[in-house]
C-alpha cells in the first residue's frame, strides 16, 4: 500500500494528527500501517509543497505577451517572434520560445491559399452560392473553363518523400525548364456530358445573344465554385498516372 490514493480515511487522520504533533515519519509509518512514501506524499500534499523540478524561466504574463505576438501576425517566423519577445525584456532562449509557442497549440504549417477578395466580392460570392435552383434548372447550365496541361512534366506538385541526405538524389529532384511543353485546353460540361467551351470573348457573347443563349451572372474570382475544376483535377491525375507507367 504505497499510494496516497490507497490510504483509508482512518490512516489519513492518524498521519495528519501525528504530523501535527511533530512525530517522525518512521513512527507515523508504524502507527498508520502504510509505506513511508505514502506518508511522505500525503504530508507534502497537505502542506502545499511545490513540485520538484526546475523553475520556469518565463512568467504567465510574459507567456501571454508571446501569444499576443503570434496572434497579431501568424506569418512571423520563429526568429522574428523570439526577437520581438526578448526586446520587451523577457529572458528566454530561442528553444524556450519554440516550446512556449507549441504549448499554446500552434504548429508551423504551409498555409492554404485562397483568392484575395474585397467585401463586395465576398457578398457577391455568397449571394451566388445561395441560389435555390431546382435540378431541372441546373441541368440547363453549361459550365466552361480553360486549363493548362504541361505535357513534358505532368504538373507535378512541389512535395516529395525523401530521407535525410537524399535531397540531391536523382529520384527526388524535380526537373524544370524555362518553357516546358504545354497545351491550353478549353472545355465545358453539363448534365448531358462534356463538350467544347463557350468562350467569353466579345464575338462569342454576341453569337450567344443572337441565338438566345443566356449567360450566368458569374462573380469575379469565383473559379472554385465551377464544377469543371473537379474535372480538370481528374484529368491531370490520370495524365500523371500514365506518365509514370511510361517511365
């Protein structure tokens, strides 16, 4: 019975009483019928003795000031945060700064990218996204767009799986040229399938108006709501897979 949690109410009462009387722990152990570690833990807990270990070099107030620096600009690197924090009089190493930021729950990651929009553009996008159309109405829509396909290198992404020391390994390098072979594809899709793209040039708009084909009020910077973007992603993944098979 060496844990404080295992002590009975009677044993805790005996320990508290004898400790107040100034009895040594060896005597208390015999009277309470428990281990010396249990007596020691119970006495220290009751007396409010602080935990062992090195004292933290920064106060709670200083830690909160560092968290405010992180919230003010999420794109500051660790060196900038450490410099601004220590300039306020805080004595902490770069490693301590890193530990504190991690304690706040922050991790350094590659940021996601989104279009730069003003308030008016945000409102137009929201209004467009809330269109309450029926399936029959959407079936009359032809979604069109263009996309660039690199023929030589397959639009490979910027990341690669590699081990330490493999940075310059041929299998981990991404080839690049100034003017890679590419082709611009125009396309369109609707509920009945895919087809040629309806371009937004003036001559095309004139032809559409003459033939009674309406155009959607498409807000600026709204490519992510065009379903054909998903189609381009499928085509490019298939191209990369075919490229791998040919190697």
